[in-house]
């Protein structure tokens, strides 16, 4: 059985780590470089760094901040936000990112997934999908969850895999920031449909939610933000809790 991964996520806006509830009401959560180093020391398996304002403000992700974070950590590190071309991605790679995450730009131009997989290899390409349940369908949203699209979660996830993505980062907008648990049913269905790893995001509130997302949601990795940033669930305690319950964890 493959080892499950715990991934703290740093949402960055104007150089600070922020956290919102259901993609709104943003509050400050600290210095990204300090947080990144702390998580690396505490045993995080990977980190995700999303420049949440980059797509909205059409601004390129701060490669200088990426470089600074990369200097302080020794674990794999994914960067997203405002990446619209292979060139954008290579700047971030050179700055020290291990993987690049694309979201709105992949929906707008699905061919970008193929181009990036060809340029760097699938293992470098993460496609982030933000979706919200509308009536009975999971509808994909872009621009930090602000714009609904005509794409549906499951068919889009299959297309993304077929085009060469190495991993999918699925955020349930209905669960994001609520701390009521992950979108287990949707995750379990994604696991059945796909052969590439799925990172679950949105809804982590306690240690039991991680147990559920791995056992019931069959996720390969679980991502969380505020519970780590505000010290509600210390990483070392979470890893011990999962190990004690026979979840295969690093």
C-alpha cells in the first residue's frame, strides 16, 4: 500500500499566508517562509503554495518568494497561481518548485496540460480542480472559485488525466474552511475513475477527518491549511494518530 501524504497548504496573498472560509472572508495566518520551515521540521510530506490573487489580478506568481521558501525547506513543494504557459512554469521550477499546479488556465486552455506534461514530464504537473455541488452535479469553478464553468468534476478529471497530469488536487468549495470533514463521496468516486493520485482538499477540522479521507475517500494525500496554521492540529500529533490506527504514513 502506498504511503499516504499530509500536505499543509499556504494560500498566499500579497506575500502573506491567508485563509478564508468557502473562498471568502480572508484573514491573515502568518509569514509563509516561517510557516514553510516549521512544517518541514514537523514532518510534513510536501507543501503546496498557492498565490490566490495571481489569477484574479493577472499577476505572475512571485518567483522570489518561491526561491526564498525553497531555500528553507527540504521537502517537495508545489506552486500554483497565475501560471498560464510552459515559460511561467519553468521560471518557478528554476526558482526551486518541485511541481507546478494549474487550475483556471487548464480549464481555459486544456492543451496546456499536454504541453506541460511533454515539456517537464507528468510527475511535474498537478491540475487543481475547485468544484461545487450545484443541484446534483459537481460544477468546476475557476478564478479562485468565483466563476462557474460548463465543466463537470468527474469528466474533467478524466480528461485531465488523459492529457498527462500526474496528480489532481481536488478542492470541494462546499467543504472548504468549514472544518466539517472532506467531500468523501466525490473523492471515493474520483479514486474509482482515475489511476493518478488524488489530493483531497477542503474540510479538514480534526484528526478523524484525515482517517476518513484516507479510509473512506481513498485519497492519496490530504491537504489542509487553517488547522495547521493556527495550531489546532499539530502535525506530529496527527501523524502519530494515523500511525496508531494503521494508516500507512511516512
